C-alpha cells in the first residue's frame, strides 16, 4: 500500500471544511472507502480528489491560475482605462476645434447678414430713386 489513506477528519482538515461537510458529500455521492481501521473509514487519493472537486476546493495550481488571471484582468483593465482616457482627451480636443469652427462660422454668418441688409437697403434706395425719376407727371418738366 503505497497510497496514503486518510480519515474523514483528516480530509476535512486538509480541505478546510467541517467533518460533517465531508461526511455528507461522501454519502450523497456514494464514495466508498478504500479501507477501514477499526471504526474509522479510510479514503485514498482518488476519493480525496473527488471530494476536493465536488466541494470546489481549488488546488494550488488553480489558486495560482486564479491569481494570474486576476493580474491579467487588472492589466487589461488598466490598459482599457488608459485607452479610454486617451479617447476622452482626443474628443475634448476635437470639441475645442469644433467650438472654434462654430464661432468662426457664426461670425461669418453675422457679417453676411450685415452685408445682405446693407445690399437690401441700397437696392431699396435705388428702386425708390428710379421710381421717383419715372413718375408720369415728371415727364413734361
């Protein structure tokens, strides 16, 4: 017997759960003991592995993997934040440019309206002058 056999209490201590949690899991999943020492039931490594998986107790490699995953998630999040900050800054610059363009267009529009008003007034004055010269009673003067 090269395999190490463990009691329910030893498995519970190893996994950091209560003895009753391990006992209930063994009974509900019909895991059979590998041996018996008096009244103590002994379980082998394959039973321990089943219990560990069933109770979702992560192995050391899974804990390391989770840590690596968390670090990579944090890295991706930091990169995303920097990208978003850069995009916001770029959009602010674009808004400043658009604000300047709008102000320039409003100024040009104001100037155009002033010029149009001036031309309309001038045309009205010319029409009045022309109409005054062509009155029918002035033809005999």
